[in-house]
C-alpha cells in the first residue's frame, strides 16, 4: 500500500534521537548484545545524526572495515496499522501501535530467518532429504512473529501442520528444525514426529498436528487447564480457513464459551484450503464472524504490528470474557505442501501481486528504511547473516545421526508409573505405592 | 451371580494380584512378538442353536485321563472373609465412584468430564454427588460433543491435569475416534516423549438388555490397535475400584471398559487403599484341564458354565484377562503351559475382536504347549438385534461354553 506508506512518512516525525550503537552481533538475537565501544561509537554517531544518509559513512566504514552498528533503540515509535481492524461483537482495538526500533529490527530479523528457513526446507525437500509432507509458511511469517511478541512463554500456542515458523518463534533452534525434518536424533521430537509434529514443552508450544481441526479442541483443553490451575495465561489455538469448517471447532468454541475459558481461536486465513478457494468451501468466509456469540476480529495478517496489536487485545479480552476469534488475513506463497505446485488453483500473477504489495518482510523493511533505523546495506547484511545461520544449521543437521533402532519402541508408553505395577513389557521390577 | 471375593489375607490389600503372587522373573515372552509366519488357528463356529463345529488341525492329542471327581477349588472365598478387616459391601458402580472419589481427594489435578456427570449425577450414577462435593470446575457437564470434549480432555492432560472422560456409552466414543487414536495414543511418541497423556477414558459398553444395535457396541475391538494406549476391562467391584484408581494414577492413557449389565453387582471389598495392576490378569479359578480366558461380563457366563463343567468332572482354569492391551501373556502363558488347552470366551465379534488378537498372540508364543487348537467363542458378526431371543443368540451363552470345553477336552 504505497499511499499509506507515504502517509506514515509524512504524518510522523522522524526519530531525532541518535541511535545508540552496538556492534553487530554475529550470534542470534537471544544473546545479549556486547557492550559498545564508546570512542568509536561516539565518532560514528556524530556522523550518523548529522547526515541522514549512509552514503557519507560507506567509504569510512569500508575503509575502517568495521560493521556499522544497527539501531537497538527502545524509544517508542508510534505507527498505524495498514488497515483498521474489523470487529464482531466487540470494540476493535485502535489502529495506532507503539513499537520501537529494536522491536522492528527484531521483527525483521526473525521474519527473514523464518523465510530463509522455509526456502531452505524447500530445497532440502527437492533434494529428497526431507520426505513425506512438508508444509511451508513463507508469506505468513508475520502471524507467528507478531503473535509471539504479544505473548509470554506461559501462554500456550497450538497449531496445525504448518508449524515450522511457529516453533521457531517459540524458541526453537534451527538445528532442531532441520534435524527433525530430516529425521535425525537432534530433532525436537527425536526424529519420530516429522514436519507436522514439532513440539516444545518448555515454551508451551503444543504442536504440530496433522489432522485438520483436531488441534482446536486440544487448544481449548489447554485453556481449560490454564483456568483450572489459575495460571492467568491464555491459549492461542491456530487453524486455517480449511479447518474453519470442521464441526469440532464449533463444539469446542461452544464449550469454551460456556465454561469461560481463556481460549483464542486464530484462523490463519490464507484463502485456500489446499486446492479449494475459501469461497468454494465456506458459505460464509467471514471467519471472524462465525463464532456467532463469540466476539471476533479481522486482522491484516501480513502486518506484523497489526497482528501484535490484535493478539495483545485478544489476550486481555480472553482473560476477562472468554473465547474470542481472530481472523488473520494472510497468504502463503508456496502451495499447500511440497507436493502441491500452488499454481493450479490460483494464478502466478496473484502470487506475485501479493508478494509485491503485501509481503510482511518488505513492509518492515520499508518501515525501517523510511524511519532511518538502519540502512539498506545493514538489512542486507542481516539477511546474509541469517542465510549463513541457516546453512550452518543444515550442515550440522546433515551430520547428525539417524535415531537408533531401539528408539522405535521408546516413548510408546510412559514408564515409571509410580504404582505397584509392571511396565507394559513386564520387565520392570515392582514399584511400590507412594 | 455373586461376585467372588478376591482378597486373600493381608497380602491382598497391597498386592496387585489377589491370588498367587507372581515372581516377575524368567518371564519368557515380551509383547514384541516375532513376526514369524503363524499357523492359522482353527475357528469355531458357534451356531445359534448352541451346536459347535470346529475343524481340528490333525495334531496328535495327548490322551488325557480326566479326573472324574475334579474338585472345583473355590477361589479362597472362605479364607478371604477371615482376613483381618471385614471390608464393606457395595455395588460395582459405587465401587467405581469410591475409587474416583478417593483419587479426586488425593490429587487435585483429577477432574471428570462427561455428559450429565455433574448435576445429574451420571447416567449410571458413577459420579453421583461428586459435583456437590468437588464443584463445577472439577466435575464438568459437557454438551453432547464427544469429539471436542475428548479432545479437550487430551489437551488438558498434555499440561499435566488428569481428566477422567466419561462416554455415556462407549459407542458414542466412536465420534471421538480421531482424538483417541491420533492425539491420545500417539502424542507421547510423536513428541519424542515430551508430553504424557495421563487421561482415563471410561464408560459402559457391551451388549445390554435389548438396547439396540448402536447402544450395544464393543469398542475394545476397534481401539485395540491404537499404539500408546492401555485398555482394561473391569468385572467385579473389587477390580473396578482397583483399576479405576490405577488408571487415574497411570501416566499413560487408559481406556477403562465397564459393562452396562454389571453395574449392580454386589461384593465386599477391603476398606484400605488398594489398586489393581493395570497389566495383570486375574486368576478366577485355578484348574488343570483347560484354560478359559475371558473378561468383563462373559466372566459370569464362564463361571456359570464352570459350575456345570465341574459337575461333569472337568477342572477348568478360569482367567479374567482384565488387561486387554497389553495382554498379560505371563499369566496366560503359565496357564497354557499347565493345561495345554485354551478356550477364549469374549463378547466382541468374531472378526477382529480381542479374542482374535489373543488367539494370535497365544499361538505365536505358546504354540508348542498347545495340545489342541485354540477355541475362540465370540459374539456373532451381526449388529445386535432388539428382539430378546435374537440378542441372546448374539452373545456366547454358558451352554455353548460347556459344549466347547467338552469338545476340546475329548
């Protein structure tokens, strides 16, 4: 939306604070940034604030062969989402969002990482290192990143099979992703789950489910457990526009509304249920309204700030008033899975159109550049760095061994039951009653 | 049919098996069967008029001299009542309720979900008054939505709660098959061990009194292949309470099969806290001539047949297998080694039932100890009819069991 972008640019004052400098970290953003080198930083900052363009600095930086630090400023920037929210049975949250340079750059990095990861998975699948089903999330990164920004690790997320990026957002590592995709020991599910079964219990990420729609009752069960244990946390149960027609969804929503559970049902509407367009599958494609008695909100799922705003709103709402539905209007560039070319039911023009107009990473890139939070080159450097990370992880995962044959039989049952009994194979010694 | 009191002295209170305490050494078979080509066991056709036909694999049978006056050793019932504590008498559904209540008191994570379990008290009164005692958050009335509330139970179990999901009739759980199979059974495995699902799914099943085809289903045959779940069937108040408690305490998902016709059985059970081993079978009546394996309601048909058999001079060994998945091949194997003849009496249908799997398991593991092909008496492969007489012919009757044993022990 170019007009809106210029509207941002004109209506908001550019950030006049000199960005505080930290040298560019080569590690993931989870590591604390190293402390700045004061003299050099001061020298560079004076150059930066005086001239708004990077051109003056380029020869300098290349001469000194230093990397120019990127803004990690946390002073708030006020922006507006691309489109206002549409609400059903509730008050829509405001379009105005607060963010910061740090946050925007984190968003950019995370989404670039996810994008790179999915493209790499595509190549690995074509090289037959990943088998079976592989459902890629590129195009939808904003939903995963924006949602994570609004939540804590105490909140639960459960999703369907397009789960690689959601797993990453919840704190998974690239090695765990690629090892699991390739069926190796270091995978998050020890190689026994595969692409559709990523889980991370310590970050309350509950997967990773292959059967369409089955995760929504599970998600409402998670919300029930949260209410039961008085956790003051919420559950986000994600599903697609295809799953939105599953009966169990409405059953679960009914029970959640009756029992006042802190469940947020998020429909990631990428407009195609595998090969069937939404208008052919749903009589009412206004998924946010289909909760009827449950309030709903329609969100531009390609705008990470809108997603974050909506999720924050939804969390507050669910803790007070019970279930709410969020519809994320998003898009996937790949087909449904790697066996689907993705072009038999939609035109290539449509795909390229969305990529040009609504791509989430491009949106953030333009925001960052227009607010001068970083230069083109820095962003390109981030992307290069991310690419290297992904390549390293793939190399490491390729080295990782496949599971031992004995792993076939582990984890079928949980042993050590704590009652006087034998294990299922009758080999354990009797344990005694606690 | 009076249930036989199983407790034997003080050992009964804490031991999981009331009869001979098994030393768990030298256990020869594990559930991991070798996938060798196995002989097709001969099948028994039990006709509706009670006649039994079976084709024998011509194997040399030992000419067994049957003891004419075999004494039916009663399962220590007289010894039992002389135990230190008299216990208390109750009906099977009360025993289930007692077990559930004790576990709910013991562990605040235990909750019950089902249709009409709360305010109504349960359609079979298993959860009567529990809602009053524990509140609406622990005894939850659900709408009629098996798929989703079973899914919710499983989701809650993933976080560490211990829900007990009641299907008002086991047949209704067919609607939740996806949740039970994919999520309940498999999540522990597909998550690489990250999540355990300590859920209990229970409900009455089996052929009742003219309830019609859809309300007389035997779901154990459909669920038996699901990896990762355990299945148990209770048959007496003693093992009902014990199995309920053990199922709730287990970290694995357990499906507890009750039977519609057994809820009003009366028995005297111990006062103390006890549990029954989930994977163990129960020796109902030790014997020498033939092993009769059964579970749930058929146990009583078998015991009735056993009386007749004893009068005729046979000495059947009756084992209530209790654990439908995994089979207690230890107990069963010891019995087969002793008697060399097996009759399986089950309520599942002939095709794909528990009996079919048990026949295969015994044949694979104990083929050398068998003197004759295994006889498997099952229900007919028909939807259960409404008419009373037809319904009777659908399930195995004691007369058919007697005939089968006689033919096997010739």
